[in-house]
């Protein structure tokens, strides 16, 4: 796919939207970027603040190797160039949630260079360029109270490690922007470098939007800050593009500015005119040495990466013969993928397992309002169930009954089958005996069947299954009935 067909209709014709995203992702780490304070979510305000995070005079930052490792792993996961030499810079500004008076970031020499993320939309597959990934500190949080008018600051987030993942201005529609963020979230969750939780703010995006007539040079962009859901990101692209077209066609010009999204009103509002890098008086942080990575460190990061979603998906379809749709569903998030991998590791056949997970299991989880990560039936227990179906011990309908009991009790399939005497019988002698009784008791129907009323076959199957208390192997019952009826 070269270009998206998404267009904004204007009085002067169609306009194209150009989108670039700066995604801030909180790095998964127990400690902050330059201090040992905890990063746990939801703690009492100001209970997780070290002297470094509070910017007490004379305190020195010490980089957390775990955070560096996660940024490198993320870079590797998007096929990016890893910079073995990078450096921290101070971004100077005054705000009450920033006690240092500067944010430690990486402007001139980011740790990760160019990479790419492939997205799939209704229009096909497209590669979106990533400009860079750098590491930086988060700021604290301000809380405002109206009665009386007071502002409070919580420094728990102060110093928490973030990755800023900066895309190229390669997206051309709300859907592409949404898919890009979904894909990025899927990746960081797979590799465990960020929990991807947008509601809790561990992932949020600055949405850069401009419009142009197709083929023109890029227009002036606005940047809408801190958008915290995929849906909101898409909405911002839509409404900001519409607004810009209206401004330009109304004779106005777009100013490069920072805007805020108001989800309740569905509008973006101007917050401040956009600063340029020089406004922040960036300079290398004199408290920190350049970050130099050894080849071994990078190799260790690479070796620690799990199979990535695209590769996994391809393996599911190509090697296991799972449908493209099921493979998509099963690899969409890391919890589902791991659950499914457990079934495979237990020796369950891939296609049958895929159908069962996307059908039976998801249906049950939906009904119960649960995620796969807290499924009442464990993957090991599910594997046991599927193997009992695979070897003919359970029929499909018995498996449904056993699964229901597994959901209720959390017990394993084998235990339930034992307890309830639910084994399917493939004992030909017992089946033949039951059939003989039924044919003898229904001589009239046998005669009608032989006279051409083939629909009666279902009646005989039903009677046999009933006589066998539902436990006969249905395939065998069918086979034996055909034979015994023919010779009756
Ligand atoms: P800054 O550092 O001033 O924020 P960058 O050049 O690093 O500027 O770009 C920031 C983001 O804005 C990037 O994601 C980039 O893709 C995006 N961007 C740049 N130019 C445009 C444009 N004309 N329209 C939309 N997005 C843009
Ligand atoms: Mg920026």
C-alpha cells in the first residue's frame, strides 16, 4: 500500500492528512531511571520519592541498567539501529511538577536510531518509519483543588523511566495511526519493556497532525499532547485534520502549536505556541557520563527477545495450518499467545486447539467477563481436555459438558471424566447389542427405513445414543447402524 485513500472533503477539493506520533512508554522496571525509588502504580502521593527524584541539592543520578536494557530490546524489536554511544541532555524548563528545573532526556544522541513498524489496515500492509527512541525521565503530577483554590504536587512519577518512540510523519489516516499504536503496544507487551496500559498512563501519545493537498509539501503541524487511548488518537487525527482544513479554507493559517484534547467535548484546544528545541537550552547533563554499550550487552538484549508477533503469526499459519483469522486472534496479545503456546507444548494438535480457544474458551471468558490471564481453566487443564477429545475418549458434546464443569470447579478434565463416568465408549460389542435391541423393538420402523424412508436413520442413532446413556462414540454408532440395518 502506497497511500491511504482517507481524504478530508473541503470546499476547494480533497485534503490529505499527515500524522507523526511521539509515543511515551513507561519502561517496565521496579526502580526509577536514576534512583532506587519504587515505580509501583497507585501508591499514596509522595510515598515513592527519593532525594534524587525530589532534586535535593548535591544528589547525583545513577542510570538504571534495567531501563537501558529495555530501551535497547525495544529498539531491536523494531529492527532499529542501536547506538552504542549515547548521551543524556538536560531539557530546561520551569514547572511545578519538575523540581530539578530540567528533564533529563536524550536530544542529540538517542540510544536507538531508525527502525520501522509494519501495520495492517483495511487497505493493506504498510511500513511506518520510526525516527528514534530515546530515554527520559517522567515529571511529577499536579492536582488542582477548587475549594479552596489549591494545587498539590505528587512526585511519585518524578524520575520514572520513559521511552519516547518518535515516528516519521508517515501515517495518512486515523486508522493507520490507530494501528501503529496498537502494533507498538503489542510489541512492547510481548517483549515486556512496557505494560502498554494506556488507562493508567503507561503509554500515551503526542499526536502531530498537518494537512495538505496530495502531492504538496507538508503543511504546518500542530501537536496534541498526552492522548491516552487508541480511539482518542484516531479521533484527534480526524477532528484536528477537519479543523485545519476549515481554518485554511476560511483564509486563515495554521500556527505550529501545542494543543490539548477534550474527550468530553470532542475538540482540541490551543494550549501554548510550540517551543523550539532552542527554547529549552538543551545541553549535555554534566552529572552523567555518556552511555556506552558493549557489544555483549546488545547481544544479550537480542538473545533475551521472545518470538515476535509477526513471526509467531506466520508460524501458526504456515507450519500449523491455523487460519489467518485465528492466527491473528491468537497472537494479538501476549497473554493469549502464551496460553496457546502452552497447549501446543502439551502436545495438542494446533488447528483443533486454535478452533477450541477462539470458540469455546473465548465464548466462556466473554460470558464470565474475564481475561485469558485469569481464566478459571488453566492451559494445562485445557490441554488435558483437548487430548481426551483427540484420542476419542470424549465426544465433542461430552467435551462441552466436561468444560462447563471445569469452569465451575477449576478441576482438571481427567478428574471430572473419572468422577462423572463420562468416558465415551468405543466398545463395539456393547454398541451392537444396544442396536440389536432397538431394531428388534422397532421392526415397523426398520421396514419403513428399508422401504426408502432414509430420514429414520436419525431416529435409530438417537435411540442408540439414549440406550448407551450418551456415552457411545457417535462415529462408531453411525458405522455400526449402517451395517446392521443393511443386514437386518
Ligand atoms: P519536535 O522535536 O519539534 O517535536 P520532530 O521533528 O522531532 O519535532 O517531530 C516530532 C513529530 O512530529 C514526529 O513524530 C514527526 O513525525 C512529526 N511531524 C513532523 N512534521 C510533521 C508534519 N508536517 N505533519 C505531521 N507530523 C509531523
Ligand atoms: Mg516533540
